[in-house]
C-alpha cells in the first residue's frame, strides 16, 4: 500500500484540491470577548496550517447571537466578525490554501447566561440534554430544559443561516460547511430523541429532515450548492443524541442530499472516547455513505496517515479530515509527504487561552533549526 493517494488531487464541488488531507473543524474558544470576534492570532493559526491546494475547515462558528453555546466561539453575524474573518481567509489564500467556515447553531447545547436577557436556549422540543455544560462565566452546571421553537420562528433560523452564508462569502471564504452533526440544532431536529414536535418539522423522518433541506436550499440560492458541505454523525451519541432508527434516517438524508449538487458530505466515524488513539479508525460509516451519496465524501475520526490512505484506496472516502493531529502539526501535509513523526497534542490547551498550544506548535523546519 502506498501513502501517496492522500497527496493526489481531488475535486469537491467547486473546490479543486491538490491533496486529500483536510483540516477538521476544531473549536478552540479563543475569540475576543465580548463580541466573539476572531483575533489576529486566528489568522496566524489558520495561515500556519494552510498549504497550496489544501482545504481547511474552521472551528464551528455561530450564525447568530441566539445560536451561541460556548464562550469564546466566534460568530459570523456582525461586521467586526466578518472583517476579522477576512484577515483569516487572506492569510490562508496567501499560501494558496482553501478555507470553508463551519456554521452552527448550538440549540439546546447552550446556557441562558449566554443569551440576551438570560433567555433559555432554543431547541426543537423542551428536552434537556443529560450532563453538564458551561455557563458564560465558565461554571459547570446541569443542562437547562430548552425552549421549544414555535413554528413561526423556524423561518428565522433559516434566514439566519442564509445571512451567515452571505457574510462568509463576503469574508472571502471558499465555501461553508453546515454543522448537522454532534447534537447541535440541525442534528437535534433530525433525531427523534430530541425532536418530539407534532408539526411539519417533527414526527416522520421527512419532517425531521425538513429544516436541514430548507437551510441547504436557501443557502444554495444565496451562494452556490457546490460551495456547501454538510457534516453528519450517523449513529453518534455525543451530546446525548439518540434516534430510534438511524439507518432509515441517514438513508433518507443521504438520498435527499444527493439531489442537491453539494460540494461534499463530511462523515464522522464513531470512536470509543475523545482520546481514542489515531490509527484505530475504520471507514465503515463513510464507506456506507459514499456508496449511497452522489458526490464526494470526507471521512473523519481517528485516522492516521496509514488508515486514511487505506480509506482512500478502498474508495471509502474521497478525502480524510484530521482533527487532533492538525492542532499539533501546522505542517501536517508536509509531514505526511516526507513521512516525518508528528508532534503530540496537548489536550490542556485545546479550549480557551492564548497563543500557547495554538500558534506555537513547531513545524519540521522550526524543529530542525532549534536542534
Ligand atoms: C478540540 C476539538 C474541537 C472540536 N471542535 C469541533 C467543531 O467545532 N466542529 C465539529 O464538527 N467537530 C469538532 N471536533 C471533532 C473533530 O472535527 C474530529 O471529528 C475529531 O477530533 C476526530 O478526529 P481526529 O481523530 O482526527 O481528532 C472537535 C474535536 C476536538 C478534539
């Protein structure tokens, strides 16, 4: 088996890539407060990870103030945020890289301390996630019971996504990724453990997937379907998610997304725990979806260079996204090219803080000059 197929070109909709190594979306919680504005160090961080013809996906980014769920996550709804993102896209484009922004609404994975007037988080139904979340002040508390969105409010959610997509385009992004994975708002609508609505957005699979499809159709009209990717986590239980028949649900989702001419589907393989070592991944979930989806598939979750190459060679995926490895290795593609060892990641600096654990992981070149 050769390791070279990871470094061959691939086309994801309008995105023409020179390699199949993608930076996974990675929340780092370092945006300036108040305002959720990316800092100059965000441009440094993404610029360091850019490579000619390579694709970066940003950290999840709020579509609106009411979408916030984590203090320090950036937004895509204010003029200062758009201006700051412009500096990020310029830094990536200066190195010949491509960058799409992952857009999210956290739904019930939030806390009232993060919303104007202490308003409760919103969700498809008034069902609290089991477990704990952080307040705006960083205090761990049990999840609150969210407020169920009224039928009349749902067009506002679609409009907020559409505006965020227009803002992303203005900020110079090459596309957007809709976060329909990991138990956030779109995913909460999709699965019946979190959606018990009795209107046209709940009940049947068709009704539960309606919000996702409406957002995609509105986004495609506002920009272009071949610049929109969608991230899914079939069978995932993160953020207390469950569905009574996820096979049927995801078959429906993939069938209907196939007709939209999207840039890609991005699929998360399920891992045992957040620290499951890289290289233990299978590409089973991606393989199933790639067989059904009329378009390119990115696989993610627990891959290393060998297992990623195997997934590409077996045609289980068209590209592979790397998360933890990309945090610690700004020159990940170059390391794959030359077969170099990877820097280990430090989980303590994943979320929040300053440049430490963010822009100070060394490249091969930097390591060579200091040894
Ligand atoms: C620090 C951290 C932040 C993450 N943030 C996001 C996120 O914002 N959006 C998302 O879809 N997934 C997020 N993930 C999941 C990653 O994109 C990826 O699926 C996961 O790390 C597994 O891939 P890996 O084994 O290559 O790390 C995050 C993971 C980590 C470790």
